[in-house]
C-alpha cells in the first residue's frame, strides 16, 4: 500500500475505490461464477447470506471461486472479452492524474485479474494505479494453467478476506494529526458486499445505485452519496 507515500505533495483528496462493478460495469468474479462456475442463483443466495449476517464474505467468496475450474489464463481471456469500463472512469482518472489525486484500488478480487483488466481497458497509464487485493496461487500438485489448478490467496486473516478498513485507517489516523487546513478529503466508491468493511472509513462514501452497498447503508444508517457512473463522482469531487 502507498502509505504514507500517497500523502507526499499534500494532495487535496485521496480516492479509494473498489474495482469490480465500480470501475467496471460488470463484476469479474460474478461473471466467472455465473458463466464458468455454479451459476447466478447460488451466487445471489451467498451474497444475501453475507448481507444478512449468516455467512462471512471470505467463506462465500471462496466457495464461489472454487466452483470455477477453468484454467486461470482462460479466465483472464474470457474476462478481457466481456468486462467493460464505466463510461466516466477514464475521464475521472485523467482529472485525478492531472490534479495529483492518488487513486488506490482496494479490492476483494485478485491482483492478476485486476491488473490485466486495467491494462486492457485503460492502457499503459493503468500501471500507475495502486492495487491492494487478494492473490492467486497454484493448487498443490497442479499449475494455474490446468483445469482446477488455481486458488485464491486472501489478503489477510479477516472474515472479509481483505478488510479494506485496515488499508484506509492509517491514512485517517495520520490525517487526524494534521492541521485542519492541510487535511485531504478521503473518498471511497463501491457497490457491493465486499465494500462493507470500508463503508464507514472515509469522509465521503459513494455507493452505486441499485446495488447491495446501498441496501446495506440504508439498513445500517451509514451516510452515502449515490452514483450511477464516474461522471457523477467526478462532478461531486470537483465541487468539494
């Protein structure tokens, strides 16, 4: 994680964001599960179990991915052909780069997939985006090029698998010690159950319209700003 280097240069804001279904229009992990794994019905059931506290995100996510037996390179090839970028993200990222606003992806997905999709959808400039996410490894006795040959390596030991709040808190704690006039604003954008751990951690939370994160925030009285695409986010961020 780029802490504390992201604070160098005294940025006016720092933007943390989910990847799947937030930067992209589709969720790559859902796509793999629905099309190459056990299907949408079981996946939605697991998502509801997480939202209602009957299961951990870590366990449900592992079950989803273990249903996908396709070799890992083929998974990436399939996702490149089917996952698309939010129509406003490219413009947002150009604005962020021009204005020295750090953009940090916090994802419950897997780094190799996120990196491959960012490079495919954004081009070489995507290499400057920091990513904190889960990893991938070969299963014992196999390689990821084989059917059933790969598995997820979770980022941490939390019941989220990747507790995004743990990445954000060092920034918040450091900023709290700064003079009020110098404190950057912390933003987070997300859409689903993997974002629950980050929902309370920043100054402003963007939640995608019609998605599970909105339902969670409404039920838990967590303040949020709804967004439909990154053009909405860019307009709001510029105003602040």
